[in-house]
C-alpha cells in the first residue's frame, strides 16, 4: 500500500469485486493511548474496516453516495483498542465497483502533538 490492487498485481487487471487487506503490526509499549487516530486516506470504492476484531466503520454508496470512492477514511481510536507491545491486526475489505480499486492513501497511526493540547 498504497496502490490499486489491479495495478499492483497484474493477474488482477480488470478485476472488479471484493479484495481483502490484512496487516499485523506492533505498537511500542510507551505509545500514547489517548487521542490516537487511524488515517487510511481514500479507498476506491467501498470499504469496511476492523482493528483487532473491532468494527471501525464503513464508507459505501449507501453511507456516502456523493463521494464514496474518494472520501478519506479516518477513525478515532479509544484507549485500549490497540494492544500495547503486542500484535495488532488491521483488516480492510474493499469492494471495487468499476475501474481500479484499492487503498489509495498511505495508512498512518498518529496522535495529536503536545502543542495541540496547550
């Protein structure tokens, strides 16, 4: 990621349909637990997102009919949703309806800087 899966994998050229992303990652033990946000950026076309088995949300033609393919996916994470110094699993289901499909943005896990809290 980022990239359209039908461009990254030539055998999927012209594929329209469901495509699953799954990544495992660790967070540092001292990671700030409050104010974390998961930013995935735009996903072409529809998407459903889970973190450690917790459903974070969906963006579809039904939930965002005017721009579901370009709407930036961003999720506020509650304390405890990420496992400290352990394996975490992010799953994204993408439904490509036409043309290219996939995660267009670069996923980022971030917290607000201290200066924003002053």
